[in-house]
C-alpha cells in the first residue's frame, strides 16, 4: 500500500473518532446542566479544557457562555478540531482514497458531513434540538467502525483504520478523565453527595461506560472509575484496551510477532502497553493522575510522530 493511502486512512479514522467524541462530550454536558443547573458554567468550562484549546476559545469569543462553547467546539469551521472541522478533514482524506474505501463508508461520511453543513441546530435555542442532533451524530459515528469492519478487507488498510481510531480514542479518554477528575466537584463537602454521583455518572456516560462500570463495581467511586477507564482490559474505550488493540493493528501492518518490534513505532507502542499492563491504580494515583495523563499524552504524541516517520514520510 502506498504511504499516501495509508496516511489518509489513518487520519480519516482519527478525525472520525474525534468528531464522535466531541458529540459525546456536548451531549453529556447538555444533560448535566439540566441535572445540576447551578454547576452549568463550571461544566462547560471543563468541557473546553478537554480539547486543550481553552486559550484559542478565549481569543475567538468574548463570553464563555454555553452557546458560544457549543458553537466553538461543534460548528466553528475555522477551528480545525471542531466537529465540523474534523468532519471536513475526515471527508477530504476519504475523498482522496475513494478507490480503497467501500461505497458504504463514503456514503456514511458524506451523510454526516452534509448534515453538519445543512441542518445544524442553533446553540441559543432548544436544548432538545441539541440533544437529538448530537445523539444522531454519536450514533452515526458508532456506525463507522461497523461499516469498515464489514466492508473492507482485513488487510493493511483496515489495520491503519483501527490504529488511527484507537490511538485517538485513548487520547480522548485520558483527556476527559483528567479534566473531570480535577474540576467536577465544587468543594470537598460535595464528595459522596448527589451532585457528586450525578457528575461522575456523566463522565461514564460520555464514554458509554455507565452500564458496564456498574456491572463491575456497583457504586460510583472516582478511584474505581479511573481504574476502569485506564486499566480495564476488555472495555473498548479504556486506555489499556485501546493501546493493546492499536499495538496489534500497527504490528499487523508488517506482520510483526507479538512482543517483537521492527521499528520505533512498534517499539514505543509496545512499551506503552507493557507499562500499562503492569501498573496499578495505586501507582498512578501516587504519581498524580494529572501528571500521569500528561506523560501518557506525550507518549501518544511520540507514537504518532514515529508512525509518521516510519510509514508515511517515505
């Protein structure tokens, strides 16, 4: 496979996953503001920090209002990582490789792209319209993986789609966990209170983890939520699961055996998987969750750069 084609598949996948996650964040935060109206402004400020683009928002918008934050994250075409911006880039990558993706995938990408362009809700109006819209975006986002899995040959292109999607998902799970862990509660007196339960349940909803988490752990516990979203081996949005499957995908491109590596990209990703597999939530908390997430994101960036240099820059 040409490096240009592989790179387009990889980034198409990342942008599709990014768009879905933005819809998830906004959908859940919209519901949280209904359950905890007094925390509305803090909720939306936390959502801005998930993107890592808080400064860019303040440079573009005078008021930190929910409507402006939704407008920035979802519908601002000049913000490259907005929902609209992500879908623009996903579609452009898909358009350049029409010959290697299925008609069904192209049709679904186009459907979401045109829905965002022609029928976006007004953030200043009904919250019900926003809920319906972002829920539809989320469901369409979920369909991309199924379409690719069932319509693409499970060869190199399929592996690159998996790798991009899973690396992006690991990054987004780490970001939302980091921000939520340090900004959810207004004061220490609220620990264990109803607002505490509602907010942490919202975090689980944003990662489609609420039902699975309750089956495993029962009661809401920030520590157990961190353990689940970082170290669970089976949940599709946990960081360890994402990195293990991404490692399989990257090694699958060259047919590298498990626990072996042929290049720095395979080496760095394998090291991350090994370190996560043998750590504990106690060790992560001793390090400091924020510091641990910072290191994880730096390592994910390192993996991304290595993938580009090894596979795409030729």
